[in-house]
């Protein structure tokens, strides 16, 4: 990290998005994380994705728990409100924030300790409730901020820095999200920007709960030989079945993944999610088979990445609850207070 | 000697047998005759099959507190029959199902037995075993109408209203009532020397429980988000809010809801949802009991330090731990006042009546927004769950919500410097902004860590101290905004302090003490932090009693900590058995103090 502040000037030819802003307008403050930390690459990907989508920066709300990953909301979208809450409880705070104003784009950032240990219960239930948000786990298989303890996503048999093996079964949040029925499930790698950025865009624009488990190596505590979440291991053991690209309404589809089936899903705003199947046998609309693929790969020590499952038509929490379109936080006395007449009728019913 | 409108009747039933609705009908009938009644239920932490007791106190003088001793026992549970007979006062009346006779071992020479062969009477009338069971309760209602001279058409009108639209239920119910009434008139001495008669005592008061009133108050007060987890005895508060919201908060055109209710997976999540909603500008609340407060404690600390509005209703029950889930107590006071690690304190409100539950619910939402902090409303099982007399609920249509210091986009354009935690007005409260307000101004980071006035992370001692001191200043501002204590009388040298449901038996206790030559001024605490009037009352009385329903005299502790008062200055009057404190308890303990200290009485007026 550095203590030197970023200069305010930027390159004159820096690309400008549809609302006249550059990537710089979507950045946050300088990161205090270790040099080479995967989480910084994730923050950069989020920054780029939000700039590409041309959503005004203040229309995002960023929420996190506690941990190295949970520090990252400071490092992107500096003009958005952020909430660094308490350990493992980001889902409930995000739920409340989304209920209060359904029009904001909610990004929740968490870590494997935050979501797979203390936060496991809240994680499962926010998936159930289908809160409209993008939930990103920066998964490094360790507790970085408290200096290197095991996490629940560490693979059994992999070792920590001192060579001690993990004795317990791992928890896979992707499998859990699939099992509970999340309508957008993906896994990616902080080192694969080309894969990650479209997933973030698609996840943000998907109406419903979008989950991306990002393997994001910890250079300080879990990047050694014996780790299954190191840069080297992930690069050598990942496989992808579906390449996803997110295309704005007016854009041309330019990505070309070569032979293989391609599908387009049109989102409500006219943008398109293009799915390019790298494996013909894989069906990103089949939740159960996606789960089977992920589990099988895990048994073989492989990490499946890419968009694993999507249901573009699933309802979100607000639709399920049938709340009004107007954000609840902007309703006034006229909308909310039934008045003295109604109260007198209630009194009368109690006589 | 005949007495009117002055007795305690206890119904002893098996829970899950339909007795609750029959017994409520009894209380309601008397209420509709204008007679002041209070009800309380001893129900087990169970769904069906265990004993349950329903007490109705009838009091022309308007004494609503629990009274020791039972005058008329309706003993319908064989399992508890022996103890129910023993609970009767000398000269009392035992009403029971005599179909199987009475065990001579249980005969008491000093009570009158009223045997009605209820089961036998029902056999020829109803064939369905379920009906035969349910209508037992209705038969004794009919008998009681004759025994106590309850106006029979009040009962029949209630049945017709209750089962309106389900006519096939009305006739059998009325028929079962007539069976009981006819039997009583024919075979029993009717009416009894204890009886009722129409009264003006009720006036325009309503009969409602505190949780329903609180749910309505939250609705009228503008709450849009309710997140909760089921626990006895707070469940009915959240359910009341949801029920009335589904009636009164539906958009006319679209049929959509102007509120959101989430039954969370646990209390931690419930509180997190409330805080996330409050952070994002929606009025939000949760309802729970002691065990839930324990779970929510971490989040309460976050909301205190990060200064986020939230409202928590703690409907207290007997603790510690799982305690007695279906019994009342006032023992969460310290846990709520200082919830969470570090130097924290939270405003508390202490409603005593259903009307106050309604008013304080709405006030709590205003206070949370104004003070940018969690507000805890401390009710209890007695107040929350039992139907009792209350002044009607009122709402001023001109009232607007106090949303507190929130800057709009225009405000941000005009303001030179915005700092979330900057004390611009000198009251300790900064200005906040909501997410999504302005493209380039007003965004800041909310977190539970220390920060400077501009919400930037810092560990600087000076910045931390300044922030903590500002929170103390905010606390002083709170003291001027929360409901003041209700003080009555200032002529006596002795006074008694109390709060919440300890008010119920207080007038009766005071009247009896007066008969014994002891006069007390009273102060009912309604909120924390304490205002100057609280300390003035203590200062101006030589002898101070404090009556409360917990073992450790928690309110006395709170007063001594916050007011620098020597705790030995306050004499505790305590009851913590899980029932509602009675006038007897208060009277006896106060009297005992006078006797033990040989304190003079009749001359105890200030000169």
C-alpha cells in the first residue's frame, strides 16, 4: 500500500461513459491492504464494472461485515454511502437497506470468515429471501485481518503457512447458494479480470439475489505451496463451463469465444447477458445439474468458475412482499398514517 | 351480606380446551355492563394439555392490580383441583363439574360448593365429543350469569357478534349457555351474595392489551419496516402491527403494501434489518423479550456508536436466561440501559398502560430519528398480553413526524462543510445524509469504529475523546426530550417511586396505607435518562421507597449511578415471583419499614 494520495488529474483521453464520467469517478480511497492482495483486484473490477454500466455513483449502497474483504468498500465508489457493519451480519443490514429503498443498487462485500463461519446463518437466509443485491465473497480461505487462522472454506487436507493441515470439511458457498435457490450464482478469480467484470455487471443488473464467490488469494497468509486458494493453484486448477458477457442496450456484441453454443438473455432494461457455453453438456439454467458439476469438480480438486446458474425471471423480495414501487423511505404521513377516524373505529371495536 | 362488583374469580382450565375464549367472554360481558375489570392469565409454556388459570378482578372502585386470594373458583381441571380448592378464600365459592361427584377429602367447611353436572347436561344435547368438550365452558358461563346476575342478553349479543356470518355456531353456543343458566336457577341458590350490577365505572374506556396498542402506535408513528423473531410475550406486538398494516397501509390503486414485515431467522438478524433500514431512512422497529435483547446487544452498541435510529420493544418476562417465559417481571432494565460493551447508554421508555404503549411507540420512532440512536420501549408480559381497561387511543391529525436532522440534496448544495459527526447546533447531534441523495456531496462511511467529525477512520485520542464527549452531550439533550416523570403530591415527607405495571396496584396500596396513617407522594418514572424533576423529587423527600418487579432493585441502581445518589437513601419494595405485583405486597413492605424503624406516621407532613 502507499500513503501517497492519488492525484486528482487523469489522462485526457480516459474513456468517458454515457453519463460523462470516467473510471476515476467510481474509485474510492487508496487501499490499505497488502501489495498483491486479490481483494484490490476485485475492487478494481467493481470500479470498472460500475463505470461501464454508467449508473450514477451515488445510486449505489455498499455494505460489508468485518475483515480484510470488508474494508474494501472504502476503496471503490467514493461517492456512495457505505456501511461497514459487524462480523457476519452484513446480510441483515443489506436486507434492511434494500427494504428501505428498492431503487438503490446494493453491493455487499464479505469474506469467507464473515459469510461461511459467523455469518453462515445470515447468508443462507438472505439467499432464501431473494434480496435484490450483488453479494460478493472475497474468498481467500483464511482469516487475514486476525493473522492467518483457518477458515471454513479451506479445503480439507490443504495446509496453512506453518504446514498444519485443515482437519474439517469445507463449506462451499456456491453449492449452498445453488441448493437454497439463488437466481444468479457465479464463481470467479480475482486474477481473471476478463471473466470477473462481466459477471459483476450482470450480477448488478440481475433483479434478485446475485452471488459471486471470488477466489482472492491472500499473499500474506495463504499463498504458499499447500494452499488450494493460492494464485498458482487456482490458475492451474480452474475450469469454466460458461463464459458470460454483459452487453449494454446500445452496444454491439464483440466478444468471440470460438465454437460452442451461445445464448442471449435480454434483461428488463434492454441490456443482454450473453452466455457462451464452453462445454456443451453444461446447462446454466439447470440448478441441480450445476450443483452436481460443482460438487464433482470439488472432489477432484478443481475449481469451477464462470456463471454457473441464472434464472432471469425469478422474483425478488420486494415482488414477493408486494411492496409499493415508491421506496418506503420516501413515504410521508399522508401515505402512512390512517388518521383519527380510523383510530376511533378501532377504539369502538374494543368496546 | 351482599356485595356488588367486588371480587376475584379464577377459572382453572386445561389449556387448549377453548377456555380462553369463553373466559374472555366473561370478562368482556362485565366490561360491557360498565364494570371495571382487569384480567390476567397464568398460562404454561406449552401448547395444549397443561393447567391454565384465568383471573378476572372485578372492582367498582377501579382497582386494576392483581389481588391475592380468590373469591369464586371455577375448577374445571382435575389435575389442579386440590390446589384450586386450597386457593379459595374463607367464605369463598367453589364451582365445579359435579358429574363425577366430589372427593370428600377435598371438602372444606369454610367454602360453599356449587356443583353443576356439566358433562352430564351436555351428553343428550351434543353428539360430537369435541363439542361436548368445548361447550363445557359455555355451560358454566350460563350458570354464572344466573349466579352473579350478569345480564344474559349481554352474553347472547356477544355470541351473535362474535360468530356473525357463521350462524350455525350461534345457536349451539346460546343453547349451551341456556342449559347452564336454567340449571343454576332451578337447583342453585341464585344470585350469590357476591354479584354484579351495571355501573358507570368504565366510562368511555376500551379494553385492549398493550401489545396491540403498541403495534397500532408503531403504525400510526410511521414505521415502514418491522423485522422480528417469535418469542413469548412479544410475538403479538409484531403480529398486531402486521394485521393492522394489512388493513390500513394498502395502496388503494395497486393493492400493494406500504410496509415490509420480515420474520427474521433470529434476533440478531431482526436487529440488523432494523438498523439497515434506519440507516437508509425508513422507520423501523423490532419486538422481543429479554433473551432477544441479549442477542441484539452487539448491534445495539453499533447503532449507539455509529448513531443510527432504531426502535426496540422489550416486552419483559421473568429471567434470567429462559427464566419463566409466560410470567412477568421488570428485570431487563440494566441490560437495556447499558446494552453492549464499552461506554454505552440508551434512552428507555416505560409505558404503564395500553394508551401509553400506543403513544410511546409513536414517540419512540420520533425520538430515534431525532436522537439518531436506538430507543428501547420497556413493556412487560402483564401489560403486553392481558386485556385491560385503557383510555381510548387518540391521534392528532395535525401531527407530523420528526424525521430529525437529515440533509436533502438542496441542503447539501447550500452547506459549506458537511461532516456527519460535526456538532453544528451544540446539542451533540450531527446532520446525516441518506444514501442516494446527492451525486458528489454527502456520502460518508458508517462504521462501528472510531472516526473523526467527517466520518474518516482515526485512532487519535483527541478525536475519540471528543466524539465520546459529544455523545454525552447528546445524552443531556435526550433528557429534555423524553417523557417526564409523573409526580403527584408534594406535601408528605415520604414518597414512593415506581414505573411500568407497578402502577396498576399503586392506588389501592396507597389507599390502604392511608387507612394505616401512612401517606406517600408518588413519582412514576416514564423514561430514562432522568429529568431534573426526578432528582428534585428524591431530594425533597426524607424517605423514599422504590417499588419494582426484579430481585436486584435495578431501577434503584440506575438512579444511584446516574444521579450520584446514595443507594441507602432509597428503600426497595420488591416482588419478583413472576406474577404481577399486588397492593398487598407494596402495603406490607412499606408498613414493615415503618414498624421496623419505629417511624411516626400521622404527623408526617412537611411544615
